[in-house]
C-alpha cells in the first residue's frame, strides 16, 4: 500500500510539473537597459531552464504593468516591494486606485541605487548638486521621484535645491545625462544603461548617501519607507571609486491572486534551483540568496503556490 501511495505521489508531482511547464507564461519588465529588464530576463532564463515556457514583456515602468498583472493580464512582474505595497493600498501616486489582487512570489537580491555623475566633474557628494541641472519629473515612472528625494534627504536637501530637468524614465534620464543636459542621473547599480553611460562619458562617479546616520536613514524613509543603507566596496560596480554607502531596498517577483498555484510553484522552484543561470545571465544576481526568498512580504500576501514551495524546502 505504501508503495502504491508513493508511486501515486510521484505520478501526481510529475503531472503537475508537466502541466505547469506546458503553459506559456509572461514576465512584465521595464524597458531594455533598465535594471528590471535585466532581472526579468534572468528570471525568465531560470524558468525556461526548468521547463516553464517563459517570455518577458517590456513596458516603460511598473506604473503601466502593475494594474495589468492585478487584473490577470500577465502572470508575473518584477518590481521593488515598496511600489507593490503602494499599488495594493492605492497609496502615493496611485491616488486611491487599489490593486488588491497582487501577490508576492519571492524576494530577489536588494536593489542598490546611486546618483551618477561624471568621474572628472567636481561633484563629489550629493550636496554638490545644489543649483545644478538634475534629472527630475519621471512622468512615466512615478517610483523615482520619492527615491531621488530620499537621496537628497541624506544631505539635508529637497528636489527644489536643484535645477529640475524633466525626463520620462530612468533610461531617458541617463540619455539626458549623456547628452549633456544634466550633471547627473539616478539609476540602480548593475543596470546595462549605467555601463553604457560609463563608457560614453569616460567614467562615472556613483554618489552615495551624504550621511549614513540613523537620523539620515529616518529622513530617507519618510520618502521611501522600505529603504535601508548598504555598502559597496571600491570597484564593485561602475562608478564605485571607493567604499561607499548607498540606499537599497527589496525587490520582488510578484503575481496575481488568480494565477495557477502550480505555475507559481514552478516559478518559485525554478528561481530557487537556478540561481547560477540567473547570475550567468545578469552578474548582479550573484548577490541573490535562495535562502532569503521568503523575505518580509509587506502589504501584499504571498501567493499559495509560492508558500507551498517554501514549506517544502523549509523556508519559514
């Protein structure tokens, strides 16, 4: 009897895996050149390596694709935890429009952010940006203005202390910088666009927080509540010319409440078991730790398919 039950369990597991892998699923990402496009590509490669037919679908920013995921238009997305929290409750730029169906699948490695300037400029710290033309606006990417404000807060500044140059997105901001329209731009470490800018101007300097005290972190969190400080060693990324403290925050893969438990389980398992595939695709995934995939969920609940996998491997 025990043998029959074991055989049945194996058959059922194989059937579920086959069912999940037979389905084509999508991952919504930001534009090519952005961090989340790189991340989504790496996650899709891991899923494909595990037999889950997966493609990425780029958009300008999560502002655009989060409601689409909430409504079940695509299975997965990649974003930072704070914007998922805001979207669920309808806070900040969502202006009361809630996205109650969003569910967290897993935490990835933290997003680490900097303000980038030319390495040969005389801008050595955030407060040196006062009165200078800086990217602002981010009309298609609402998450960036509060992140920029959090950086300025560590130097006792606000966005009004710079000359604002309006751009649509972080990719457009990097383009404006390379065109000479601004002295700096904000972007995540590790993104392809940062490497492009580094080559285009002959080298970048990645400005970190001006003050890494508890009080400065509290000031930053008034603008971006999930922020924390982390240090990158000299040479770790383009523009990191010395050991520097930066703002970081959690980033996640997320889905919607109606997504198949088996598909979400398969995606979670694929990321857990294929960390090497992801780091081969996008080297910053070397910081990804499968044991940390079940991080603090924030406002959104975890999807049951992800919880089933976490329970199997003992992630509590």
